[in-house]
C-alpha cells in the first residue's frame, strides 16, 4: 500500500503518552495469504466506515470515536492543526481494516 496524508492526531484524556495518528492508506494489493495468516492464523476483514464504527463501539470505543469524528468532518479532539484538515470528508470513501489475531 501507499501511505498518504495525515488525517488527524488524537489524544486520549489529554495524555500526550496516548496518541493515535490516523493516516490515509491506499491499498494497492490484497493478498489471500500472507506471513501472519499462515504462521499465526491472523484474519483480516474490511468494513465500510459506518459498519466499522458499530463494531468498534463494542470492542474499542475510543477508536470508534476517532472514526466518527473523521466521518463527520470534525477536527482532531486535541486541537492540533493538521494540513488539509478541511478535507476530512474524504474519509467517507475509505474502508476500514480490522485485524483479528487468535489468542491462546
């Protein structure tokens, strides 16, 4: 894939030690099998943003909040200025990736 522009920087509870940087990723190839799928049984699933928000609300509500803010076109919650932040609505066209790794 190709890493694109920064969409936003989010801080949890205003703690600078917990920052999440969200970037655009343009997928150029999706492999049926890859190293982690073979070695540890990792699975991948793609979602439309609306569906990803629903799934994340159950398992990772903070991440769901990030996507919701980006989807609605809002700025990052920490107030940082992000180049191109007037184009947050582009995220509506993105698919979101979920990575499920089996636990033993």
